[in-house]
C-alpha cells in the first residue's frame, strides 16, 4: 500500500512488516518516536510471557470518541464505526461503548508484539482501514488526510482491550526525536 503513504503514513510500513516479516518478535516505531526499553528487552519479553508492548497511554477528555471528533472530521469517525460494524459485527456494540467511555489510549501506532499477535491485529485492522480509505478517499487538508492513522490509533487500543484476557500487554515510555 505504499501508494497510500500520504494517508496511511507509518501504517504503510506496518502493512509491509505484517506481510513480509518472519521474525518471532516484530517491533514498530517511527522515524521520530522510539520506545524507551531496557537492555535485553526481548529476553525480558520472552521470559515473562509478554505478548505486546505498547506506549504508555495518554489520558484524553472526555472520551476517545469525543477526542477524535473534536480534532478530526466526525464524518470519518462515523463511517469508520459503520465499517467496523460491517467487518466485525461481534465487536461493534462493545467497541462503541469503549470509545464513548474510555479516555486512555496508546498513541503513535507504535507496537512491539509476537509475530502471531501482530498478524492477528493486522488481519483485524487493515480490512477496516482499507475500506474506510476507499470510501472516504483523499481529503484536501493534508493533516486531516492522515485519517487512517488517526483512526487506527484508537482501534489499536480497542483491539488490545477486547483481548486483554488473551494477550499480556505491558507499556513502555517513548521518546520524541527532533
């Protein structure tokens, strides 16, 4: 999906990693954002049954949904939820409640995960994002045109919340590089 880079930004790299990496643990950061991890973090991860590392959550008010709508086009949000319902009807009602009630989210689409966990997440995520992109198309505002990434930041948190009994998630701080 490299031709969609202006909209998907870092997600084009995540898509490539999902389709091509055979590593047991797959890490995904940004060119300006890095996890702050201890030495031998991968051994710590494997020795402690950790499935996923996400950035320390941010608190947004009053909720993830309202935060998105106050900063971005609410029509994109509504269409995204409609498409989520189409692809994952079993998740829809719980997801809507989560987005209305939760105010914590791990930003930046950063993740380190066991390969099978990352695969399951991407299998769940990308059909929604690709259909959303096909439906919404290109927005004139360059910042708002990055909506697939803004939506995916919220979806990442829902996915791991709904799977909290299946995956052991830990959180790591991040640094911003200039």
